[in-house]
C-alpha cells in the first residue's frame, strides 16, 4: 500500500527539453517536501524522457509514465488516475513555481478547508523578457465588481455574468482538493487544444468554496514555438470540447441559468480559434461555427472575426480586434485576409 502524499504535482511533458530541467528543479527546491511528481511523457521525440528519467533516478518522489502522443488532456487524466496526494497541483513543463508554493498552499488548505485555492501568477515573455503579474483580486473587481478581500472566498454565483469566459480557464493557477475532484468526476477533455476548459468549468461550477491566496506562486512562460502559437488542424477539436461542456451544463441543470454565459463563451472561444485555423480551412471553419451558435450570436461572431467588409475594405484594410481573450489584426488585401495575433490581453483562455 502506497503512502499518501500531501500533494500530487502533475506535469504533462512533450518535447520541452530546453525548459524541463528548470521546471523540475523548481519542484525539488520546494520548502515543503511531502509531495509526489507525476510526469506523463506524451510521446516526446527529443531528450525530454531522458531528463525525466534522470530526475526520477535521483529522487524517488518522481514518477515517470510514457504514453503515445495524445495531448495534455489524456496525459493529465492518466496522472489523476494514480495521484494519491490530498491536493492536486498542475504545472506545465515550460513553466516553474516559487519555492514556497506548496508550503503556502498547504497552510491555506488546512486553515480554510477550501475545495480550490486560486493564486496569482506572473506571465514571463521568453522573447522580449517582459513580465506581468496577473492579479485575481484586481480582475474580480474590474470585471465583476466583486471585492474578494472581504472574506477571501468566491464562487461562480458571485460573478455569474462572464464567469465562463472572463475567468482564467487554465488549471495551473489553482490547487485542488483531490477528494473534491474524485467526488464530482472532474476530468479533462481528451483533446490536444482547450482541454483544460472542461476541467476548469466543472470545478468552478461544482465548488462553493474557492479561496483566493493573494500570492504570486506560479510563473507562466510565453515562448515562440509553443503549441499556443502553432497554426494546426488540431484546433478543430474545439467543437468536441464545446459539445462536452454543453452536455455537462445540461446534465447538471446549469444550462437554464448559464445559457447566455455559455453562448458568449462559444463566441469568444470560436473567435479566438479563427486566428489559428489554417487559411485553407477558414471557410469551412466559419461554416462549422455557425452550426453551433444561435442565430443572434452569429452576427456578433462574424463581426469579431472581421469577415464583413465593404467593397473598399475588401481591396485593402487593417482592423484591430479584441475579443476579451486575444488581440489581433486582420489585414485584407484584394479580398485575402491575413491574421496577426498579438500577445493576449487576458489569458483567460489558454490552448496547449
């Protein structure tokens, strides 16, 4: 029988040899040492697996499992199946955490008995060297007029309008009680892009006790060549993700109350994906989007993706777009549309 750890840290790994050691070192250097690290090698073709095995040979807290390349959703789900920690923390292999992260989280879990603890993080641009702190307290106040400093807790009922698209939907800026995850069967979508939305939306809607820890504990790296920046046909998986979320909302009676929020979520997510869909597939993609949107929402979506131009605008135009999730320019030359994505203004949606 395996001993129960306080934390299970889940690290999905795919071709990140240049960043992986820094990530894993940040785990080893924790001031709190009662944890296990479950590393899922997702079919890496570089030296990532060798690095994982090297760490595991020196530290028995590291567990390395290899699978064929199936994406982070399946990798994380496989890790959750064997995680025995009381609390779950997700860390991406090109990011790193502060040395006191686990110590701070354990203290607050004991004090609050929360299902989820959310914390601040810092975005670090690996290309420009710029960094920016993302503060949940400031976001809740600005977007939702909600002052979390009064008692430290929030739930989706406090911030209903926009809760499915303005809140961060990645999983690594929160820690979770493992019992809570298992009780509600919370899992990731089995896809390579946007797989964390299903997990985050389920966990946020099922929890009445999300505690905010006003500390910067996580460092998120923005780098060229990461999957978030790659144009790929895998982005079509967004339609499967939407169907899974829709089924979850309907089966758990969230649909009536969150119908408008879910529609806005679809508009924004599909609008973001329009930028990263290969050009040859754009027309087919737009058609598919219209099939999952209401008639009223289609007009808003089309304005967002910049597909409605006048005759002169189709000859030449440059338009700026900000859907609340990503910023981008649409340059039109003789009817051809070119999409240039900026660094996101809000990392509420992150695809990996």
